C-alpha cells in the first residue's frame, strides 16, 4: 500500500457509495458495508462500525434539511425513537452472538428488500378514517407543506408502527445501517403518514437510533478512526452532491443501472455468507 | 425567554444538527491531516479484527488522546462529536418540552435519552488499561505499527 493509498481509496469509495445511496434512495450505510467488506475485504465488524458513524453523519444533515422545510413530524419521530433505540441496543447485543456469516446473509436479504422497496411506485394512500386515540393524545396529527399550502394529515395505528419500528431499530443495530426502508414501511403502510412525511421522519430518527448502537460499538472497538473517518467524510460529500444533482437529472436509467448493482451485491453477500466466506 | 412553538423548536433542532455534523466533520478531518503527516504509510490489516486500542473506546480516553494531539485521538474525537450530535438534539428537545410543559414528550424523550446514554457511558474494563500500554503519538520513526498493540496483548507486553 503506498503512502496515501488507503485513506484516499476509502474516501473515494465512500463518495461513490454516498452518491449511489442518495440517487437510489437507499442511504449510505447499506452500500458502505458491502463496499468495505466485499470490495476491500475489511472484517465485517470494522465495516459495520464505520457504516454506523457514516449513517449518523448523512442522516443528521439530511434531517436538518427536512426539519427546515417542515416535512419531518418530530412528535411521531421522538415517540417512535423509544422503540428504535431499544431495538438498536438489542441489535448491538445480538451482534455478539450471531455469527458474521449469518449477519452477511441477513444483510443481503435486507439489501435486496430495501432495493425492492425503493423501486415500488409511491402512491399516496387515503388517510385513516377514524382517529387513533393514542395519536390524538400525543398530538401527532399535523400538516406538511404543499404547493397549495399546508396539508393536514392524521396518524393511525401508533402501536403497530411502534412494534415495526423496534424491529427496524434492531436491524439497524445489528447491521450498522439506517434501515430507512423499514422505518418508512412502518410509517407509510402501518401509520398511514403521507409518503414525504414518512421519509423525512424516518431520516430524523436514524441519527438517534444509530447513536444508541454506535456508543456500544465504540466501546467494543469496532469503530476504527483510520477506517471510519475517510469513509464518513467521503459519503457525506457524495450524498450532498447526490442530493444537489438528484432534482436536475433524469434518474430513471441511473436508478435501473444501480438497482442491478445492488441486486448483484445482495446476491453476493448471501452467497458469501452461506458458503462461509464472510 | 420566548415561547417554544413547534415551528421554532423544529428550526432550532435543524440548526443544531447541521452545526453538530459540521463541527464533527472538521474535527475528524483535522485529525486526518495530522494522521497523514505523522502516521500514514503502514496500515493495519483490517481483514483481521483486533479492535481499536482501549484508549479510543470511551469518551475519557478519547478526550485525553485528542488533547495530546494524537491523530487517532483527534479523529476519534470528531467521531465522538458526531455520535453526540443526535444526543444533543435529544437534550435540547427535552429542555424545550419541559418549557412547553408537554409532559408526555418529556417522558418519552427522557426514556430515549437514558437508553442512548446507557450505551455510550457504560463503564468499560478496557478504559482502565494504563496509558503507557498505548503509544500516544505515532511518528515516522516508529511507524512499525501505527495502531497500538491489541487490547489483550497490551498489558503483558508492556511489562
């Protein structure tokens, strides 16, 4: 390895991962782990540590933007964070007993599922008919900005959403990813939040969820500075660029191409896990 | 002190997150520059998991190493600040919900805060390893292994 080799390679790879993550809507972490583990042969535990740090950086800066624009419902987010952080801590402890090959297989499955989810058409669903008493009590019903002005919405099935959120948190803690696709699923399908609000609120919660397990991983020595720093800075730069470029280019062909790459990575993770290579 | 409307809270949290990430990224980057000046060249084998040295695993050790301008310590301080950013957002919203007398959210935010802090501040046996088992600075002259000896081997070898 030459003098400046690894950090620059990591930063460049991180920037590519951040770009792909933001253009596909998958987020950075889910691409960083295979990039490090499959691409560079880094031990899965170091890869997960670096990814968690990256996830905190990208989700926090994206959440800042969503908060400014008024899409994120922080009451829903803060209540659901009880579930996601409990899940994240459980996931971080599960990571000790689950063998890395099983984590690789699970990662592949989650990657394929997330890719499938982001490819689905996003139809707005009709809002819930009857109000959820818990949502009313917690004053979760709100409004989000549309061109015609603020559009009010109601929240339903808070309990069901909470359960699914806890599972999403556990996946986040176990795999070192934001698991945004599962959080959106909980809020979009189960709680019937408008899709934009679900995405923004999911991003809002990812930082806190990842911080809960990152503290534990830091204590276990999974977060290596020389590995995590260039990856984190690279992904931050790449995803910022991606979010600037995204509205201006037709992403259909790009999305399709990246989806194939994601499919290949997911299949490879499952294969390597099953054959015990990871 | 003004009224904490939801709108004002939302904007303040957004600004807090943006600044937290910026400060953390700049700190980690500064550590990266120190690293490139002093220790670049030989990189540990990340294919084998050994774990970071104990001094880089907890807040106290990281702050101590960063204060002595150890590149690894400075980078890790940036990462610690990054992890602290969402935590700061929780603390801030706790204060706002207290001011708003919004008890349901005071309670839920307190629960979240205690879960996150429990993970972050948990006492670690690694943190009590004597500092001399950790090489505080790396320099080109002693660049044989920039990442100090793994935790388990360290105490025996230093004696």
